[in-house]
C-alpha cells in the first residue's frame, strides 16, 4: 500500500467535477509547454522512465474541462503526485488520471471510453484509446508501450514520441554545429551586404540570399529550442551555446526587412509559415517578396547602416522619411541634413565616414 491515498472503489459521477476541473480556464497549451512538463528532471518524466524500466505499460490522462465522461470506474485516490507513486500505480494496468496542474493523482485503474468513431492511426489497443481520448477531449494523454518501451504523447490531433535523452542530446549537438556554420556564412553575407549598400550595387537576388540564410537560422534555432526544452536540465549547456549563436539575429532580421520590404509584419508572418523547400527557391522567393526578377536593382531605405551610428530611432526615422533611401542620405548636402538633424550634422557625417571606411576594408561592424 502506497502512503497518501485511499483505495476506495468508485463509479465516477458528474458531481465530482470540482475535483477534476480547475476553477479557472487555462491558456491554450503549446508543444513547448507540454515538452517542459515532460522533460528530464521533472517528476512526471521520472515516473514515466520508471514505468519503462519496470517493463510496464500505461495510459495516463491529464484531466481538463472535457475529460469527465471519457473514463469510467477505477479507484479514486486523490493523492499528491510523485514519480514513485505513478510507477507503482501503473502496475494496476488500467488508466491513470492526473489533475490538470500535474500535482495530484486522481484516479487509477480506470477504463477510457472515447468515441469509437474517432479515427486512430494506431494499432495497439492502449495507443488507440490514448489517441481517441486526446482527440475527443483536447487533453494531454500519454501512452507507455510495454513491448517497445516508448513514451508517446497525444494532444488534440498531435502525436509525439519522446526521445531517449542520450540520442536527443547527440542530435541537438550535431544540429547546433550546423547552425554555427550557417551563422558564420550569414555574417560573411552581412559584410558583403555592407559593401553593396554603400556602393549602391544591391540586387533583389542579394537580399533574397541573405534572407534565405537568416530564415534558415531561425527555423533551425526553433527546432533546436524544442530539443533543448525536451532535454530539460540536460540541455543547459546547449542552451547557452545556442543563445550565443543566435544573438541579435532578430534585430538584424528586422532591420533588413524594414530596409527593403513594405509591410514588415506580413513579411515576417510569411517567413514564419514558409517551408524549408520553398525557402530555398530563390527565384520564386524574389517574385513572392518583390513581384520582380531577382536581377533587378534595389536601394535600401538605410535603417541598417544608420543603426551603426549614434543616431536615435526617431532621428533615423526622420532621415529615412525625408530622404527616402540610403543613397540619397549618403549623398545629401550638409545644409539639407541640418533641416533634419540640426547641430548633430557634423558628428553624424564623421560617424558615417568612419562606418564607410570600416565597411570598405571589410570589417565586421
């Protein structure tokens, strides 16, 4: 007998919703939220690992507003959660129901009875029940395979198999190494972009190339971040390395998009929804972004180069609004610049001259 619960045989009734349903509606869970709950070092993951080590199977429901009528019978235990209790109670073979905050084990040895008409891609009885229960309730349902020793997480229409920590750490490290190389290439492209902007030789192809590399970095970082979340405490060092690699990448993205494209918000959303395959199609990307051939010349507004000076955001915006693009700003007469910058003109011209010199000798600025 495990301490902390009663083995009272029950039939679940609607009156017991106050025990299952929290008083406040929670925000919609994301994949990252779920992976955090199941990462190594958490009590739930430790309990699941113990179930696997014990060559046991399990089906575990994290209750929500819609889960009351999807299971029946069993023992009401209503005890505090612990990894040891979860593993021991899995020996009873039936389903286990946890509270929505993962802090209590509510029921054990229950039978899950989702609608049989719901489509399931699984073959095993336990996994079919888990998938259908998740689809019907929108709750998190976890199935542990006794035969394969795998842990599968279902949430609404999604399915995810938790990975072995050692394999996942190796994959994360390998992907991070690729990301580091991509960041190196991106930084070289930025140095080249500096020269092209100062000499007014930019084409749409140049912008598509650097945006491709930038978005590849962001998409890879998103994948690695999911790995790191799943690794939990095992991923701390990798997280630190990734933060260094992607440092200031979002700021650089914002400046480039603002320099060359209208409606930055829609452009960012476009890239967020773009697949890797479509991202690599340069000519199609040029058409989608600029409605033009990749060989067409284009002039930046100047946000990125001007950000390398000591001008504030308002001053930069005023310059761009008054002179339209970087080429006109670079070639503007001092008297015209004074109308926007006042007595800051001389200092600005000196800063801009130093920035130009650094760019032309190939320095990273």
